[in-house]
C-alpha cells in the first residue's frame, strides 16, 4: 500500500506515469470512507491505469468550527478499507501544513453565480474553500479523470466550472448517489447520527420522491410550500432549505420550462448534524 503525506513525494511518484501518458484517476475525499466513496474508486479503477485517493479534512471549506471539530477522522480505518478494495490504490493524506504551505486560507473564486445558490447561501465561504483545495489537489496529482458524487451536486457543478475557467486538463466524472438500505444518502456525517436518527432520516429521501411526484402537477412554489409545511410538524428534523432549481444554472425554478431539467435540493439538520440530498425531477 502506498501512502504519502507529502505533496513533493506524490508529484515525484506520479511523474513517470504522467510522462508515459498513463491515465490517472483521482478521488478526492475527506475520509470517513463509506460505500459511496468506494464506488467512486471502483469507477476510477475501471477507467484508468492508476488510481489515487486523497484523504484530507479541508479546514477552509467549513464555515462552522464545531462541524470541523466533529468531522470524523478515521485515517487508519480508511486506509484498511482502501487496501481491501484494491491495494494498488495510491493514497495521499497530507497535513494542513503540507497542502497549504504556511497560509491556511481560501482564494476567492467566481463560478458565474453558481456559488450564490443553496449551499453557497447557507455556508458562506464554503465554495471558496472547496475551489482552493480542489485546485491545489489537481495541480499536485494532474489527474486525467476526477470522480465526484452527485450527492454534492452543487459542488460537482462548481468543480466543473473551476476546471473550465482555469483551462485545467481534467475530465470531471459525476457519479450517482449511493444510498443506505433506507435510502438515506451515504455521507460521512451519517456516522454521527444515533441509530434512531439514522433510521428516521429516511424522511429526507421520502420527501424528495414525494416532491418529485407532486412536481408533475404542481408549481415549484407549491411543492416547496408543501415540503416546508411537512417539516414544520417534525420535532427531530429542522429544514434548512428545499429548492427546485435548474440543473444547469442552479437558479430557483420560478416557472417551469419544458426545455430545462430541474432538480430538487434539500438540507436538513438532525440534532445539529447537517444532511443534504437531491433528486432529478426528470
Ligand atoms: O466532497 C468532499 O469530500 C470535499 O468537498 C472535497 C471535494 C474532498 C474537497 O475537500
């Protein structure tokens, strides 16, 4: 198992593969790996000569210090999971110092407005932090393909925009949401839920599927009001937002258009643990 914690070592290790024009697949993660992450790695293994996974809890993308403090850090376990999946996978698990080289701060990015919607509204600075770390990681790894889950659909759109605006030669691959048995979207944050909370969190996906059905006959506004009302009666769950938005621009749907694809997005707090999910309304 090859595990690096220094960017210098990663660059030196990958250099001959890049010179030989080998295909490098990259899966950036913040660790606490679950089946969803492993599915991204499997996708990468299928389509590249080498697969590299980064494990790094990026401080600059957390707008809430408590969330950063409580974010699960399980490096040993993560390495063991990757080893079981495929021991050829290369791991880069840097320290903050190694990757930020002295200045743990975000750069500012313009994503043509994608950053002002949903997660951007509720987590100020989050997408600057994501852009900063993803750009740094891409510059270290120089991947041919990079894999991101659709659970963070807005992040996926933002990364695509980042790559386009910076003329980076990496193909961004979006992968389907992986769900637990009760359809809760897989997330490292699920680890922090009690068994009861985890079971009851099925309400998130159920709401999305019911909203999808309703969207067939109702306006986006009517569906949104229905969801808001539904969560008013929930004591365990606090709705942060529900939005029906254009998949391309992420702008809220005011009036349905036949030429657009819409998606419903939701963020919910369960006992201070923030969960997000989304569903295509096609
Ligand atoms: O989706 C994540 O886990 C993170 O936002 C990412 C892409 C690894 C950047 O820190």
